């Protein structure tokens, strides 16, 4: 499994959309057919101009829609909350959490829609095999953090939980290693138990 780091790595490329003129009933039917709770509204050039969600449509059902909105362009929420395909998975997760969003349209720099990312897509990183996570972390530690021969660090991963042990010359290095391990996609938790001196 390749390293999953950005939205582009996990997003769904096939996206169901509507244009500004899509009628109310067509929007409802599209959501029902595809079992989705929100639809990006796109311009003729494929740029995201808004999002119409079940919440937008339910205003009609509640009888509180005073705007007499009947099509996507009138119903949609603007501006749309989108995410670039190069965004980190963690960044997209924070954006979803802040906005209480289930899905985000993924766009190019010019605003053209290229995909959609859901909460479920972001969770794909936790399906990485343990050995993939361990190998990436070993390479990261040896390449960037531990000068040759200065420490002995063992990495074991079980169910996404990283176990670090061995011997390090400076106890503060343990905190650095834990922080680095937490940045590796797919890591659920980190447990570190180091001796503070390198054996002779």
C-alpha cells in the first residue's frame, strides 16, 4: 500500500454533481439514488460554485423557506467549503471537524472539481498494514533523527499502535521520536520505553 498523505491519495474521483439550474425534485432524487447527503453545484466550466445539502432542502419541508427557492442555484450554500487535492489528510480532517461536514469537494487551483473526500475516505489511512507503518518509521528515524551508532531504536507496530524501545543517549530524544511517530499516517498511538544510555 502506498503512503497515504494527501487528499489526492484517498479521494473519490467519480463525483455526482448538479448545475445551478437543477430543479428541486431532481436534486432530491439524485441524493436518494446515490445515497449521498450533499451535492456540489458546478458551473459550465466545472468549477464548484456552491453545495446543496439535505439541510438546505429540509427548509422547504419545514415550511420556513421564504425565498421560494426551486433550483440548485437558489438553494445552495455559498461559498462552498472545498479542499485542494494537495491538502494533507490531517488538514482535511480538521476542516471537516470545524465545519461539521461529512464530505468536501476536492478542487484544482483554478477551482475545477476533481473529486470528493468523505470522512470514510480519510479513515483509509488506518487500514495500512502494520509492517508498512513500521518500515516507514524505521526509514524516517534512521535517515533523519539518529546519527549512525549513537542509539539503538527498535520499532514494532501492532494494530496501528507503535512500540518504540531500545537505548538512547539523551532522554529528551524519546519525546522527539514519539512526536515523529505520531506524524506517520495510520498510527493510532505510540508507546515508548527507552533506556537512557547506549550499551557499550
